[in-house]
C-alpha cells in the first residue's frame, strides 16, 4: 500500500486533474468529448504514456492509452466516460463547470459521474509509468464518449466494433459499484458483477374517439390506459434467485431467506442496499411516457404508454411478457417491445474479484465485498458481449454516504469528497499493480 506522502501526492494530482476536466463542458448532447480526450492525452504524455485519439466524429473522440505488458499476463482495461448529463446553473450553489474546491469537496457536473473516476484512472496510470512499472499484461486506459446517451455509437460500442485491439482485455473495471454500507455493523462494499437488460415496451390501448362534451358516446382510450398503468404501478416481480443474487443475499444474511423473511430483512437495510434487493429479484417496470389526444375537446380513440422495463440477465422477453400480461389482465391493448440492450454478467469467482476483495480487506479490515446486479446499464456490456471480458463496476466511496452520493448524481450541486477521490485513486493504482504483478 502507498505511504502517506505518496497518497497525498496522488490526491493533489487527481484533484487538480478532476478540476480541469470539470471545467470542460462535455454535456451530452452534444458531448464535445474531444476536449477532455486531448487534455488527458497531454497530461499522460508528460509521464511518458502514449495515448491515441480514436474518433468516429471529430468532436467526439475517445482516448486509449496504455503501459505495454511484458507478455503472458492478463490485460486490464480501465474505462471511464468523459461525457456528462446537463446541468441548470440556476439550481446550483456554484457554477456547474467551475471545478470549485470548497469544504473539502470538488464541485461540478461530473464530479461523481464520472470524471472523478476518469481522473483517478489517468493519475494512477501516470504514476505507474513514472515509477517504471511494467505489468505482465497490458494496462490500458480508455476515456470514452457518449455513455450518458449512447445512441450516437461513437464511444465504447464503436471502439469494440471498429478498433477491437485497442480495447480488448481479459479484465476491466469501470463505474457502477464501490458504495459502502453497513450490515449488522459490518462494512460492505458493493461490486457490480452484472447488470439488467434495458427492454422498454409500448402499450397501445384502443378505444373510440368522440367529442369531449359528450363522454358517453365515446370509449376513452386514456381512461382505459389509466387502469393498466395502475396495475403496472402495483406490479411485484415473480422472484428468481440468480447465482449473483444468491451470493449477494448469502453475503448479507448468511443464507437465502424465504420471501416473507426477505422482505422483513430488506426493510431493515440501509441504503443503498435496501433499494437494490427488489430489482435484483425480477422484472422491474415503470410507466414513464403517455400520449393520447392532441386536442382538449377530442376524446382519444388510442392511447400509447411507454414503459421502462428491466430484465434480469438471461431472462427472455417472452418470459417477461407472459409475466406482464398476467399483471395487466385482459384488455383492449397491444404490447410492443421497443428494443433490448444489456443484460450481461461476469462471474465473481475470478482473480480480479479476489484482488478487489483483498484491497478492501487491507484498506478496511473486517469489510467485505458483496456482488450485485445493477438495475441500470453501463458500458461493461459491450466488453462482455464482444470479448467475454470479466468486467466489474467498482470505485470506492467511504467519506460521503452512498445515500447522499446517489442523490447528487445527475442532480444539482454534484460533488465528491477529496478524501474519496484519493481513496479511489489509490484503489486504481494498487489494483493495477496487483493485477500486473500476477
């Protein structure tokens, strides 16, 4: 482990680089991630690390940099996206693109999601290069575009398809985990080993239009849709215990509780654990968009409801549809799937998971690493699907509570504790060294 002086150097370097990254407005859309890629390339070049800009569109470049391996070891890919969601300055205490250092925190859009992790990756790589470290397998850093929206196909999906040798790796670490929680007084850190599939669908409800002044002559599709929306709002998933869920529950409770006991035990968990239990057990569905009549005085003859739906890894749309139709019951509607993306997984029985667990045990004796299925979606999917990469989400937070961090991501006054930035940078540095020396 790093001594105090070296850790302080890492902290100061990561803090300054993060502030510089935040000052670059990479809100997606339009992204403009090339500015961040160029900043990182120039920063790494000062330590002798060569980086290459790879771009499908000139303003949306990805950076790929590496410390070449000596041969024979596993390649480790550190992934971080440089785009962010939008920010409304009127809602913020500080300028969202100021990178202000205040009250022991770096403030600004992307401070948590995920320019902090990007800065930590770059600083760890630079430090290892300055020390002359040569890993057994290549150590690769990819700073990618278009993760937040993902429909432009200019980021990691494009790199996997068009530049596979640049990002091919046996192991990868990115966002999605690292939250710290307490279970019966014992600290646990969450490591994302799998993620659900995004499988939105559309309900098209049929009725009969008419003049709004005479409701009795029509069959209001919006009213019929409201009943279906209410049923979906009360949906409880048909539970499945996947291997990842089994490991998660066993790590928390020492066993897999029965349904009624599980509900009781989950209700007593602290966030972020409590909110993870239900999504890990089955299909989740949230009605999010509705469209009916475009005229105030016209009763709609059709109504469309779009629902965000997430499936467990390996769960088919046919299985999910049967469950959803049981929830909806009979009715004059059509159910149409829009797309399916994600739903990938990596085993936790790997040397990479063991290396993360070893780091946590050294950093905080008595703490454990718990595997989880993410309810959301990350770029790990493209690596798993294309190369079979063992990909995890992990960037530890300890000073800031996970509950507060979850509220700040994609929200106003996003910020990260400098002590957590130091912790995350040390994690990346020490993990890369541990994997590279195996």
